[in-house]
């Protein structure tokens, strides 16, 4: 009886190990480029007023470029920004995180709002339906957010925003 239990336990451990190894081997290595490709698309939040920095639509394009759209029906973007990736990872729930330095291509948006630079953390849920940003305004060499902070406030030189994928 003891020998049968040992064989069963050993076989169970081996099977569990093979399952874990198989899952790890099939997991894609996430690079900044492959993460960004998943973020690409139009993201909306119609509850926002449609003024900088809380625009109603953000469009993420290939090549690490983003656009701020005051309203989805506008003829053109209000601001265009570039992304310089710093770090990418996933969490246990399958959410994808991208930490990056953000800089606008022009000193003013089309609506006349001054632009700048920020250290940003972006998270997309595993279903690719929700996109969140937390950012700290300032130069590239500052501290980058490590977690999404829904309580970030513009008056404290930080920001939080949330969008849903536009279908």
C-alpha cells in the first residue's frame, strides 16, 4: 500500500511539473514592441469632458505613437505624442503593463493647451477591453510609476485616466 501511494504521489508531481513547464514554454516572450502592438487601437471614455488632459478618445498607433482626440467625431487629433518604452511585464491575472516616457511632438496642442513630458505606466486588461494610464509629469530621469493609481490628481502633477476599446 505504501509503495502504491508513493508511486501515485511521484506520478502526480511529475505530471504537475510537465504542465507548468509546458505552459511556460508556450508563453510568448513579451517585448515592448509586442506589447505595444496589443495596445494599438482607438480607446474611448465618453464620460470625460473632452478637454485636455481628459480627452474622450486616445488612439495608439504602430511605431510608439499616440494621439489625443477631444471627441471621437473631431476632424483631427488635438495632440500627438511619442512613446519611449522603459519596461514591460504581465501580472498573474494576465494584464499587460508598459512603462514609458511620453513626449508631445509640439509644445501646444491644437486646442492651445501646453504640452510636456511624463513618466507613464499603462495597463491593459487581459481581455484587451480596458486601458488605464497613470503618469507623473516631468523629465525622463525621474521616478516611474510601478502601479496604476486611480487617485492620481492633476494638481499634484500626476494623472490617472481610463478608456475602453472602441469597437
